[in-house]
């Protein structure tokens, strides 16, 4: 045996360059303005803080209105004006394990009742203009608490509570309270969860006063792989009013991936 001379010399490899990824630029406010047919005006505005790992907050406003007058079959024009306003002040506070959120909002709508049977009323009916106007108001508050954990064995949860109060020009009233929770945790490769919702409302008007409570109880279990996924559970509902009714809904869902993104029977 004889060793052959090897004259191969590798080319030097250039040093790798680190590419810096910049955070995308965001703006703390935006504004939309519009004008459409039937003299419809539109405005939308939002203002919020910039990038922050500790909190986010902002305010939102939306307005839409129309000065329309609709031409009826008798060639008379009916006042169909309306206005919609929505105001929100919202925020979130980020903690190491949880996120706390809140939202204060106010909705207002105003419109006119319009239109009538032109066969029975060739001329415009003599109806007081004030009786054709309706104004609706609904202030509300929402608070939420959500876990930030990403570890498989940790308990994930989301708790949201809200309250709003509906009233109108005719003194109809409806306060409403709602609590919505969701819990999930992975155990031995299975993901189990429990969703619970309680919805209470009370209607008050000149003719009657009644309240209603809806409770929804939804336990479930799921598991997935690259080829399939399933979820089993049931939903139990109690509707408590003058007469309490109960409902039960079994739930089952299965996906089988035969051809990824093409053929998935379920």
C-alpha cells in the first residue's frame, strides 16, 4: 500500500450574519370618515398605547347616521332617519401568570318608525311626530381574568363577568348580568375541560315584569394526533323563568385526516 498525496484545500466559510428582526411599527390612533347615499355619515376613531409588556389601554368611538326620507307608493316621503353611536374604553394588565382585562361601553341608537299601508292611507296619517321617535340606550361593563400559562400540565382558565342595562324612550328596562368561565387541563395525553355560563336578565315595562336565568354546564374531553382528533362531552341547560325547563345535548366530534388539507371526513 502507498499513501496518495491529497492536495484538496477547502474554501473558507464566511461567518454567519445575524439578521435583526425589528418590531413592526404601530400607531397609537386611527380615524375613518365616510359619506354615503341617503345622506349617510360615518365616523370611526380609535386611540391606544404603543408596545408594552405590562399593559394596553385605549378608547374607541363609532358613529353612523342617515337623514333619509323614503319615497312610498303614494309618492309621499316618510322620515326614516336613524343614528348609531358606540363608545368604549378598554384596557389590559399583563402579569406573569394572568391577564386582567376590562371594558366600559355605551351604545345608543335612535330611529323613526316609518311606512304605512298606502292603500288604506292615500295621504300621510295624522300621527304625532314625537310618537314615531324611539331612542335606545345600553351602558355596560365587562371584566375578565385569563391565565397565561403555556405548560401542558398547568390549569388554563378564563373568567369573564359582564353587566349591562337596556332602556329606551318608552321606559322599557332590562338589566342583565352574565358570568362565563372556561377551565382546561391536560392529563395523561388527554385534554379535559369544563365550560360554565350563567345568564340572568330582568325585563321591566308598563305591562309586566319578569326575570329569566339560563345556566349552561358543558364538560368535555379531547385528544388529537397528526392523523385524527376527537372531542366528547355534553351540554346541560337549565332555563329558569316562570316555569323551569331542562335540556340535555350530547356532543361528539371526530376528524380523520386522509389527505392533509384536502380530504378530512368528520
